[in-house]
C-alpha cells in the first residue's frame, strides 16, 4: 500500500500566513495594502502565496553582524 505524499501548499489563509511569519493579522493586512505580499482571491476567500511570504522575508533579512535596535 502506498502512502500519499504531502502536498506543498502554494497559498495559505490569512491566519496561517500571519502565524507562519510570526505577526498579527493587522500587520499582515498592512503588508498586503502596501503591496509587499501577493494575494489570490477565490470568490470571497483571500489567500497569500507562500512564494510572496518567502520573498518578503528574504527582502527584510538583516545581514549578519548588523544589529538593529
């Protein structure tokens, strides 16, 4: 018997996206409004692409040795 492979999701719900990057929903909506995160609409449902989450985190990385206060 074969076990189905887990599916890698390419879109996540708002709450899941916020949890994935450790921020609140309000901040997530601010990032969406500013154009930093890409959304996809399926009827009334809004999803965030995991690619846009990963890209935003890459853009905001602080280089090693830098210490922002």
